[in-house]
């Protein structure tokens, strides 16, 4: 009988402090997904050094922990990786909106591994959206950087819309209203159709962003893959498979630089290769997607951002409302009963039906 093959898997994009995750839960998820290597890439404004040392204190045997961070630059989010904790002794690179070329120079001088996160993510955080594809290619070539070939959070965005039971029920109601001639005659569909169309457009758009990021990564010196996990259940949902088991952090980074990898993408060795998202995460995710769309309108600046936040608040309320279980009865109850009864009786008479 053949022995089961061992797979050496790495998740190169995770978070801890932003959502106040307990280190024990973080490590439990890494072990459940049978990861060989995992990087902590906390946002630069969420104390990445603190996140690393919290995890280092409880690090289990058999899993390599890579110190890293997700820096906020003038060209969007930049993933940085080091062979040891000295990566956190570079305060300048942790400044919010640090000029991109300054960040890249500092990283190169300190021999850090550099990768542009989710190159076609959203307007405020992704290099191709912020500076354009031509400029992004120039930066990659000049500084010999990598790109994030596959981002788990972005790739599972469609799950935010169609993967959960309560969303499927809501979407089913919208489809019923759209096709049912009684609701069309009552003109209910005029209010539900735009919502359904927006959901479909957003789903299609996020899928295209994933595809464009994968194609664009052909320009990079090397590629990285990560779940972009903000909650334990997402850790290890997207991975890069290595050709062999690295001895330490330094060797792992060398393997990535030299493309000594086999598979890049969703964790095909897991029972749940696509991230399963809870209601709370779904609302946060939709709020994130909506926020990016709101804030990118206009020329930017203080006034634009304030008005964007106000509009975002309204959208969040709408998101929370639509994620509740919706039934046809609830839609019917929103219409004054006497008007509904008269209209239905009129339609029955018109169609030759008994009252």
C-alpha cells in the first residue's frame, strides 16, 4: 500500500490584531489546515510587531512562522517579509501612505521579500487600481518584486453574495418577484430588480478582479499566495505548495524568490478549499466592498471622505436588513392590505379567476 504523500503548504497573508484574534485560535487553524509555513502580515497601523511576538510565544513545533507586515503605501498595500524580527526595526516603512518608491528602496536595502497585495483589489489598496497597470509593471521590473497571484479574501467575495443560506433565500425572493406576473402587475419588481442586478454586477466584478490579478502576476519576478485571513476559519484556505520542506525562514524566502513551488491558489487539499464565511464576516466584507466604491468617487479629500462615510452607514444598514430571512409574506405585508386585496381581486377578474 502506498504511503500518503506529504504536502508542504504555506499561507503568506494573514492577520491577528485587527480583529483581536486569540493566538491559540490562530495556531489551531494553522494546524487544522496542516500548514508547514505561515506568515503574519498584520497591517502596519495594527502593530505588526506585537502580532508577531504574540504568535512567537505560542508557536507550535513543526510550523515555520514568517515575520511580515502589510504596509500602506501611496500605491496601495505592500506585503513585506523578513527572515527574522529585524523587519520590525524599520519604523519608516510602517508610516501610513509612505511613498511607494521609498518603501521599495527601504525593503530592498534590508533584503526583504516584497509582493504587491491583491494587485487588482479595490481602488484605495491595490497597485493597479491606484497607479495603473503600466506604472505597476515598471515598479515590479525596477525593484524585482513579486505580486500576490491569488488572494483568498478577494477570491471568496462571491461567497459573500451567493454562498450563504440566508443570502440564497433573499436572492430567491428577488428572482421570484422579478418573474411573477402578479408582483409585476403590482409593480413590486421595480424596487427589487435594481438590488438583484447590483448583487450580480458585484459578483461578476470581483471574479474579474481575481482573474486579472492572476494574469498580471506573469509580469512579476515571483509570486505569493495568501488567504488574507482576518478570522481563524479563513487561515490556510489559499496556499502556495512548496517542492520540499524548508529548514527555516531564510530558506523559505529563498524558495519563494526562486519559484520552487508546485501549486498556487485555493487549498485543494482541504475539505473546504473555498472560504466559508459567517454572517458577521459577510456584513463586514460587503461593507468593505461598498466603502471602496463610495470613497473612490470624486476627487478625494476631506469632504469626499466624510460624505462617503455617511453614505456607507446607510449602505451598512441596508446590508444588515437584506441579510435577514426574507419571505414573500413580509413583502406582501409592506403593502397596505386594502389596496393589495383590491388589486388582487381586480387581477383575478381580469384573468378570469374566481375571487
